[in-house]
C-alpha cells in the first residue's frame, strides 16, 4: 500500500505513541510504500525551534534517520502541489496540512491521519 503520513502520525509512530490507531500502526510497521512530506519535516523543525516539540538534537539528521530506518521516502513539494492548494476549499486552514492534502490529491496517495478536517477533501483518509 502506498500512503502519505500526516506529520502527527509520523511523530506518534516513531515514538511508539499509544494514540496511533491500530490500522495506522499496522501500515507504519508493514511492508508499505510510505511517504513523509517535506512540508512535515519543515513543520516539525519549526515546532522544535519554537520549543513546542522536544526531539533529540540535531533534529534534522534525527528526522532523516527515522525516515530511513522506517523505510519512509520524503516527498518533495512541487509546483503542481502548490497550484493545487489554490483550488482547495478552506475546510482546513493549517498551511502545512493544506500542502499534505494537495500532495495526496496530486500524487493519488491515501493520507494516514487522525485529523477529521481532512475528510472534507477528495482524499482517501486512513485511520
């Protein structure tokens, strides 16, 4: 299965957090084709710098190591992704999540997320 991980899902998965649904945990640990958006890496680094998210330092190499260890590819942000954002309704106002929604649509990737706001868009939500 191919899937794009929401930022929070990635963080919960690498921390073995109990908030991760059973289905999401199975997808994360199974032999799947998983993607993490460059927007998620960006969002995490901003939260680390703001003191809102403690991660081992340096956080950039830590995230890359976690992605590699869990067979997760980083999905770059393309112009097509950005242009898709312009056609999205404003159900969700978080700019990072809007990038994930656009990427999910453009790449035809189901999105693994616990965020109910994603369901207002034409994306396959897995939770």
